[in-house]
C-alpha cells in the first residue's frame, strides 16, 4: 500500500544468462512479471537479430491456430525439412525443446484435417451431381441427343444463343425444377432448369456442345429407352443413399478430430504466444565475447531483487546449467520508470490520474487522495439521495458479480467503461447519498426525518393554505433552532429557497476549492522534501502558500467570521464580503462598515505580504541556482549537463504567472460545484413537476392505471437524463477540477509507466470467447 502514495524505488540490474538456461530464465521472469527489459541492440535492424527465424516460425504457428476450424489448416514448410532445419540450427542452445513436439502435433493434425476435408468435398460434389442427374431423369420423358441443367437466370440468353448460332436447326424444350439445388462447382443454392436439345448433324451438335460449355451447363448422358432410364434412376437413388451414409460418417469423424483439437488449441495458443514473447526478449539481449552468455539489462523494483535472484538460481538449477545465471545491480543516470502497485479497487482511480500523465519517478501520487476527493466533489454537484442510491445499487451489483464472465468479457465498449469503473461509480453513489442527506434532497423532495423546527411552531392551517412560504428567522416564535442534520425540509416549500441555497452552496464551493488547492500546494512541498530540494521550500512553497492563503484564504476567513459574528437578528447590518474583498485590493474600505476592528490594517498587511511573495517566487529559485553555479557549491549542480540561467528563469516566470493567475481563475472554477448542484436540483424538480405530479393528481381508479406508464416514463427520464447525462457532466467537471485545479499544484506527470515482461499481459484472442485466462 506504501507504493500507492509514491512510486516504488527502482534500480537498473544486469542479468547474465547462461546459454543452457537462458530460455528457462526468461520464461520464469515472464511468469513472475517483475522486470522491464531494455533494448541493448538499438542499432540492429529487427530482421537482422539473432532469433528472428524462431519468431517467424511462431508467427506461422499463430496463423495456423488462428484459423477457423472449418478451414483447412496448412503449414508452408515440409515436415521433415522443417524439423531437420530446427535441429541443425546454431541457436539450438536457446531453443525450447517443447517447440518441436508441438510443431509435430500441429503437422499431424493439419495432415489429417486436410485429407478428411478433401474427401468430404469430393463426396459432396458427387452427391450434388447425382442429385441433379436424378432430377433430370425424373422430369424428361423423350429421347433427346443432349440433356442437362442450367441456372434459371441463364435460360433466356441460352435459348437466344442457340437460335442465332444454330440458325433454327435445334429444338429446345425445358422445364423448371420445383426445389432449389446446390451447384456442385460453386456450392451456391440456385434454381435450375432441365433442358432438352434435339438437333440435326454432327456440326450442329459440336456447336451445341460449345454453347453448353460457355453457359456452364451440366450435361448428363441420357438412356436410350424407358426401361433403361428406370434402372438408372433406381441405381442413382441407391448411390445417393450410400453417399449420404458415407458423408454422415465423414462428418462425425471430422467432428471428433476437431473436438479433440479444440481441447488443446487454447493451450497451443498460449504456448506459442509465450515462445514468441520469449524470443522477442532474447532479441533485446546482447552476447558476450565468447558467445556463450546472454547479457540483459532490466528495470526492477528494489524490493523484488531478492525474488529475482532466487528465480534465476532456481531456473539454472532446473536446467542443469554448469554455471548459474546471476544478477548485478548497476548504477545509472537514466530516469527509471514509475511503478505504482494497484488492486481492483484503486486501479480505476489510478487510471484517472494516469490519463492526465504518468507520474514522474518517485513524486507524490495523487491517486490515494483522489479516492476521497473525486467522488466527494462529484457528489457536491450531483447530491441527491435517490439518484445516489440508484447509482450505488447499480455499482454494487457489478461489484458482487464482477467475476461473471459475461460481464467481464463483453464486447460492448460502452458497458466495459461502466464495468471497469464500477468502484468509482460505487464511491460516487455513496458520497451522493451523503450529500443528498445534507441537501435533504431525494428526487427533488425533502425528507422530514427529525421533524422541522419551523413546522412545529407554524400553524398547520397556514402550511396547508399556502403553497409557498417566506421563511424569516427574525419573526418571533417561528424558528426554534437548527435542523439536526442537513437542510430543514421546510425550505422545500419556501419561496426564498433558492436565495438561501444559492448563498450556502456558493460559499461552500469557494471554501472547498481553496482547501483543495492548498492541499495540492502542501503536497508539492512534500515532493521538495523527498527530492532533497529544501531551497524550494523557502523559494517556492512558502511564497505560494502566502499568496494563496493571504488573499483567498482570507476570503474564507471572512465567510466563516461573518457566519459566526452575525446572527439572524442583525444579519441585515452585515456588510458584503465581496465588497470588502474588492476594497482590499483597492486599499479602501472607509465607506462601508467593518467586519471587525483593525480590518483595514490587517487587509493591507496581508495584501503587501502576498504581493511581496510574487517577486520571491519569480526570482528566488533562478538567483539561488545561479549563486550555486558561480559559487563553491557546484557539486549540487553536478547532475546538470549545462546550467542555463535564461532557461531556468523562463520556466520560473511561466510558473509564477500561471500560479498567480491560476489562483484567481481556479478559485472561480470551483464555483462549478455550485452551478452544477443548482442545475441538477432544478432539473430534478422540473422532471417531478412535469411527469410524476401529473400522474399523482388523477384521483379516480383510472389514475392508478394511468400512474403505471407515468412512473415508467419518469424512471426512463430519470435514468437517461439525471443519472447518465447529468452524471457524466458532473464526472467530467470533477475530472477537470482534479487535473487542472488540483494536480497542477504539485504533479508534473512527465514519467514513463513501468511495463514489465509478463505472460499475464499477453493477448490470446480468446478473451471474448468465454474461455478462462
């Protein structure tokens, strides 16, 4: 869990793999998924590397296994020559012996399937020809010289061609076959016509033969007598029955072969994928001078070095290598990749952070704080008890059945997005229930859980006869104290409800935003401490905090002070906070009442300190680094290849301008919490008034039946508009608040993600077929 707050410490290690155990060692590392390999042959072409031949063979086997079962499997190599080539290969020391049995098994299966498939195709063609011949003999009764079958769409053109070429010396008669027949040549099911052609002379007969060949007619011999025709028909029927029997047995045998192959095809695919991945990694390695040892460089977490050493020792012992493989940790000036370990709960929030940018090496990771702040800010905009409950139940259903294959392996990308973010949706739903209780809002209606302090004192007649009331706590005997939790339900009936809620939510949004931004600045200070840049604490962190807190933190102070200093009795005399804040920058304020004594002096002091923090933030770091460069502390800058004061000053100027302007714009940006919350509440209220209220007003028995479709329409609109569309809108706004207003205070996101060599990440192509991975 510690790596979730900050990426794990990484190191560069060098692996020395002996020739006899190199394949086994790489295979074991792929099972563990501990290391990320570096390419030690960047100048070598991909087609000129050592194991390119083995990779091509694996790709050929992938092509064979990737075909559909009904298609004939084939291999391009000759069986004996292929095996001989494998055995005589110079890289046999690195070649896995299980490759050859798998290859031989695929060869035998391919040969058997090819032979059975060819025999089946021949039998099917013979069956179709005999069927056509039988239909022709059953329809024709005369004794013509030429008889055959032709497609129905060609008969008119065929008749015209015979008339033109033979000049009327032929007699054509034809009859349609009632049922569709399958073409023996193409396999297409078409309607055919039996034709009979009588002609005079051998020359005419040759022309007729050529025309029939041109139109792809199927000609068949015709018996010379009716008795002979009857015998032929009976014989054809007997042969057709025999062919049906043979075809049925052939299909049963083919099905048995395919079922037997399907039991092992998944295992073969996995084996071939692993082989190919291992040879890709071997191509990244370099050879030593004696060409008997492979050298690899890997990024590995420091905590996993002992596991890596043990894995190499075990593989060397299992393979019987005389010299064991080992690992050495080597120093490096390269920036390591970032590794943050996650689980199924934290992975969704980590993906939100990584979408902004992968964190730089060992900087503070915003994901653990995003687990709380992201669903909370979402709920501030989406707060509704009923909507949050529906969202939570939907996410809880996905969590409970998260191991269901149909849910995990769906091909619907829209559904996969919901499924991958099920824990995010669950947290957003739970926080929405919490904020919905605070707002006392459930499908735009309030819940009177604890009993309203206003209701108990107001006369019931006044409540029943007035649709809207104006609530004023200054009226004696009306307000009896605050509601125990959240907003009093009587405000749902008040005409000044929006005025009260807008003031409350606007101030709440500003307070939450400044707290959120201040926390981001503090996390930046934690980064400075970790990277041992203590000068940034005095030259960046403190000026940033002074500028933010002395201006906008003071705004929060005035809001809280006004809440505490003024009661309902003297609220009319309370001055405007916005006017005071504007006068603070103008250094004025004598014309309006003060919140407290000495306010003007304190405001001038805070403004001067905040303005003085700007030049410190702008010039402090560049001047200090320049002093270090020119002074005796050059060792501190030894990591810099070249010190460029102009470049550092330019970057610091951009940061200062962005930060100072961002404090103003980001504070205003948090007002979207107020705006989205107001929009969601108003839209929910409009939907209730326009749909449900219409159905509830019908008082007769018909109203009960009318209420069913009305409730269905209300449910559909609630899910589609308020849950999906409004939920997506609040999600995007919460995402923007984290990326722009929060993470830019401390998170650079300029790192590279740790990509370990792991077999578990291999795409097999069976993920969507319901097979276990």
